[in-house]
C-alpha cells in the first residue's frame, strides 16, 4: 500500500503468452504474476461474482489453456481483459491487480 492507503499504480502490465500469465510492476517497486486461469477465475464481473449478496452463479470450468486476446484501459483506474473463452465483462482495478499479483504471491 502507498502512503495514502491506496494500492500503488501499475507502471507495466506484461501479458506473457508463453508463460500464460500477467506480470505487473507497480510504482512502489512491488511486482508479481497472476496466471491467466486465476485471473479469469477472479474476474470481478457480475457474471462471475453474482449480483448483490447472494451466492455466485455456477460457472463453466475455465480451460487450463485459456489465453488473453487483448486488454484495454478503462479510465485511469482499471483494465478490461478479453479472454479466449469470450469473457470480457470484468474491470480489473489497480487494487485488485495488486492484491492478486503481490499480496497473494
């Protein structure tokens, strides 16, 4: 966490196709990797998480060979990732990416 209590900003997002992972470097020098299957499983979309406080909806299995087709910035706070299975509705905030890449690793 930065001095402001917010997660640090990413300075680089490196999608490593051969390794099937996203490598993220943050402004505070921290960095980490998230596998594509884990990134897909942790999608913050309502399609994956559900609506409200109820249980999440059932999900189809995530293919172990899932890839990222493209990624695009959303404002200054997130990135939308397009996966090979067609999923693209999750907005991965910098805080979520920091949590997945650094805190969980």
